[in-house]
C-alpha cells in the first residue's frame, strides 16, 4: 500500500499567482489514482493559525478546519483525516484544556493534527501543554518548521533544532512528524539562521540535527513532502540514499501537493520507485517508506 502522508485541499494561491489551479477534492482523488497512491492523510490548514493562511483562504466557501474535516468524511475509503489547531487558541495559556476540541476531532475520525503552522518556538509552554494532551490521546502531530527570524509561518527554532529537541523530551508520548524548510535544512550541520531558510544546496559534509533526532528519539518521524523534503534527499544524492536506508523505519512518503495543475505535482514517489529499480532501495525499504510506516502509525496494519 502507498500512502501520501501529506495532502491538502483548498485555494492556496498567493496574491499574484491567481493563474494556478486550486485543489479540489475531486482533483486530489484523481491525482491519487493517476500516481498509484492508495490512501492519503488529509491535513486541514485553513484558518488554524493566521501565519499559514494566504488571503484566498479567508473567503473560500469551506474555509474552516471543521468544514474540511467534515468534507474529508465523504472519502473515508481513501482519506485519513487529521484535525488542526493552534496552541494559542482559547485562553492562550499554558494551562488551556483542549479536551473539547480533541473530543470532536476524534469523534470525526481524526488520528492526529497538523500541519501546525503557529509561528512560536517549539518549546513554548503553551505548545508543550498542547502536545502533551495530544500524546495522552494517542494523537500524532505533523509540524511546519521555520527559523527564529520573523516573517515566516511554522514553528520557530534555532540552528541545530534545540527547541524541537526540548519538545520531544517534554512530550515523549507524542509522535511528532517533521516537515518544512527549518526541519529539513538541518539535514546538514547548520550554524546560522540564514542557513535554515529556503532549500540549502551542496553536499552534506557534516550530518545535522534532523538525522540525529530521528535516530535518537522514538517519537520523532518525518515526511518527505514538499520542496523541502525533496531537496533534503536530493541535494547530495549519495548521502540521500544512505539516509533513506538508514532511517527507513522513521520516514513517510508525502507530497504536499496544493495545486491541481501539472506544475504542482511532486517527484518523490517516482524517485523512490527509480531507486528501487536501480537496486539502491530494497523492495522492503521502499514498502516501509511508501506506506508500511504510515500504516503502522495509523494503526491500519
């Protein structure tokens, strides 16, 4: 089974890119069929955190997390829904009780939340409080990560991801699925905030915090989606193949496709298939990354 662990639906066109084709449920299901993907994890991001919401989201007809979770229920044979939330919701306190929200998510089939785009530090007490409550319910979290510099969406961290590490230690029962430029920039050793932005190029001479955290913490996983995940495994292709093999039990195939046009497609799945054909990934390793690891987390196996 192949599972896309990072799927969205909605109008994500930023100002000036209105020519892009928004992603509908029908378009996403057709894409899954076309690419040979059996199931997908749906991540509702509309209006969960203001930092992650381009303006079209605010006037889309189905622009709430609630609406999107309900809509996902129409495709229960193909789609596993996550909820989404922000640690600043409610009283905006380190003592906020998220129980009623989590009750609703779980009643509607949500096995996790994300991707969370709140632009606060990973180790903010409000965030630790929310992650602990999620872990107590067996709900995993997909994160969006950035740098400590302003003007981004996603969690803030310093070079070497020390704040993410403190969160992993503070909420050991919570499965955290890494994603985003800040997380994947740390494939190699990172020493400045500038190095955590965008898609770093060049060979990986010294291994960074991302592979270390995946090895060291049982609750740390990662999805390979988006340009950031693609860059992480291809900036140094020899190292990337070692990384895929060494951490095959902690990696999840994903796409993060947000547009229905051809430009929006992602190359990760075909690349994994090519590596399998070339003998650089075994069938067993391919199966784990493409779907078996996801089945285990989602308790489908």
